[in-house]
C-alpha cells in the first residue's frame, strides 16, 4: 500500500512538521500531484508482475493451447488489476478525507468534500483507463519486464506534465490521453475540454484492450 502511505505521511508532516500548513486546497493539490506520480507507477508494476508471473511459471502454455481460455485469462488478469486499483483508491481516498477533517476542520464542508471525492476519484479512474495500453505491452513482452515499466514511466511523466500545461496548449493536452488525465480535473465537468479529455482517454483505453486481446489471441508459446 505504498500509494496509501503518501497522503498518510503528508498528514503527519502537516501535523508535526508544518503547523503553518496553509489552506486545504494547497494541501489537496500537493496530495493530488504526488498521487499522480506514484499511483500510475505502482499500478504499472502490479499489472506487469501479474502477467509476467504467468509467463515465468509457464502456466500460459496450457492457456494458449486452448483458444476459448485466452479471453478468460485476459479478463481474469484485468479483473484482479482493477480490483486492486479500486481497493487502493478507496483506502487512499479515505485517508485523504480523514486528513481533510483533521487538518482543516473549518473548511470541511459538504461542498469541499464533494469536490475532493469527485476530483480524486475522476483523476484516478481516468489514470487507470489511460494505462490500459500497458496491459497490451505486458502481453507482447512475455518474459521481459522493462518495456511495460518504461512505458508506464513515460505515461506518468505525461500525466505530470498535464498539471503544468500552458493555456495555449490546453487543446492538444486534452487530445493526448495521458496529459488529458490531469487536464480533465482542471477543465470542469461538462465543459468542452472535459469532453475532449474524456473521449481521448476512453478511446486510448479501448485501443489498449483491443490490442491486448488480439495479441493474446495470436500468441503462441
């Protein structure tokens, strides 16, 4: 639960090392930035480890010899990955909300709480969808480890870049699915930029899924 440790350590830092912690939004933006950095990297590591273990233990030899089982294999691995992601998101978000209540009781209103849950959940779910091409790469790389992790690092760097995008670059950043993850949180729900971001991210995820299933279907050991 390395991802969950980040907001927890930030709470401890604000309580004992930084009494002049400023306002809640400043604190939440710091949490969001660190979440954008750590969550995708750990997520990419998890799906890489899940899939690579099957190749190392050669359990895919029987799976790939039975065409009907290939899709079930992919769905099973995606399900495990997604459930891990949702569990981590829930625990992390609960810690963030607890920190919000402890550190900024005067700002703990229903409006701010709703904003926190919405922004944190949307960014995290969009990040997961944008990382679906990594699943495709884990299928293609077989026993290798570094290609999917290098791609994950690249995607994470683009998500971080989306936090600092200039105003004149908002449109191209909205079209690029990985920068769009961060831009979508700043664009505001229902705005044209938010819609472009959402379409871009989910098209990316669909392409990643289709690529993974097709690659596994054609793959032989």
